């Protein structure tokens, strides 16, 4: 487009001002800085955020029951109260199993005192060959005085008080989340009007979290039963206790298997010797690899599937951010971030190509379109309920 000056000569017209986007490195730097600040804030508030997020997960697990009760014309408030009672029953069962296992262990361990002392003496002799003489060990033990013992006891009681505080927060959060759950479906549908992708992502998050916990529970039970059978065959005492431990630690991705393996292997070592301990390690390793690494991922589905490396990184990251509960909530927390930052933004869907265990989830297209539906087909948002 041109114009003329006062002499009639043609000159180019001034183009309208065009808004120049910020350089990419500026956007990346600002984004990383904002993310770092957010992570630090969440880490400082972990005693609040972790139990509240756990309560949200528990309510999402039981929510299909609440939806079914509503469809059967049960009042919404009564259905929500049923959700609260079921969640509290699940928590009570968890702590009851944990308490029973600890009680059984406390009753049996004193019978192995002599064998443990023999193993300690053998270990001390072996350490002496490495330069750690009995005199050195005695000097280290002498450094343990009444003040250090009192400090250790204080730390134990402090941890108990922290657990009680977290449990109280979880119970209170369950009640309030259950109250809000009465309108989950309506809120998602209302969000779909203005932000359809966000509504779809949050719906997928709800279904994915529920599927993750259900699959983890079912396969945890299968692994626990098979572990008990293996321990009975080997002849390890307290096989049922170790089965309960294997079931509980199954919810911790990647390293939960190791936590559930060490105690029965040590007891097998004390009771029968190195060969029995080796058989425990072999049995647990084979069962864990076959069931949890080969079979279980096939039932988890693409909405929960991330690569093993991403799963391991999420465990480390969320343990650092949210503490001990972060190890339990690592994958659900990763799914929430994925829903908000990746699935809800069409420009970021390519990230799925890097983190998803199934590459079909990284195409950036809705599920229906990947299956060959018409290009103009609109996404259908399903309420989070049920």
C-alpha cells in the first residue's frame, strides 16, 4: 500500500503497528522461574496440600457409588455422607492392617534375639577385616548418651503427632470434598461451555486417577497373595504379615517393591540362613516383574500410562515436594499436572510423545478423531461423576 507526498511522489504508507511476541528464551526463562516459585510454595504448604489431595483421590475413588445412589433417587446429601463413611472405612482398614502387622512383628521378634546377636557378631568380625575394629564400634556406641536417646524418642513422638495431624486433615478434607462432590458433574458441564478442553482434561483426570487406584489395588492383592504362597513354600515366618506389607507398599511406585522385600528377606536370613533369603529375593523379584511390569500396565490404560522413567522421576519429585505422602500420590499428582498443563492446551499435546507409555496419546487429537471419526466432530465432555 502506497501514498503520495506533497510533490506527488509515491511513498510507502506506514504499516499499522504489529505486536511483536517476546523472544522464546524470555518466555522459557519466565516460565521456569514461575514454576520454581510455585514448587517452593507447594513444598512449604505440603502439610496442607498433601492430605487434601489424598482426600480428593479417596473421594474420586468412591464417587461412582455416590453417583449410583443419586440415580437411585437417594438424596444427594445422604449419598455424599455414604461416600464419607466408605472413605473413613478404607482409612480404618488401612491403619488396622498396619497395626496388626506391627503387633505380630513385635510378638515374634524377641524369639529371634539369639540368632540376631549371632548374625551381628559375625558381621562385626567381617567388619573388623575391613578396618572397623570392635574398639571403634564400642567407641561409637559409647557416644550414645541419655540426651541422644531422649532426642531420638522425641523425634519418634514428633513423627506420631505429625501423622495424627495429617490424618485429621485428611478426614476433614474428605468431608468437605464430599460436600462439593454433589455438584461435580454440573461444574464440569458448566466449564465445558467456556473451556471444553479443560473440562475434557479434568474428566480424563478423574477417570484416570480412579482407574489407577483400582488397578493398583487389584494387582496389589494378586501380588500379596502370591508372595504369601511363595513365603509359605520357603518356610519364612509371618508370611501373612509380609503379604500385608507387600500389599500396602504396592501403592508406592518403583521402590515400594524394595520396601516390601527387605523385611521378609532379613527374617528369612535370621531364621534359615542365606539360601532362604536368596529364594525370597528371587521369588519377590520374579513375581513383581511379571505382574507389575508386564501384566499390570496392559490394564492401566492410556489415561494413566507414563513411561517407567517418568514414573520414577515423579516419585522422586513428589517425595521432595510433598514429603512421605508424595511417594503415595506421585502418579495421581503427575496426572493432575498433565491434565492442566498438557491435555488442556492443544499446543502442548506434543509433550505426550515424550512422557506417555502409549504414543497414540501424543498425537494431539481427541480419542474419537484418532479412531477415524469425522474431522468436525466435537468433543463430548462426560461428567466426572461415575
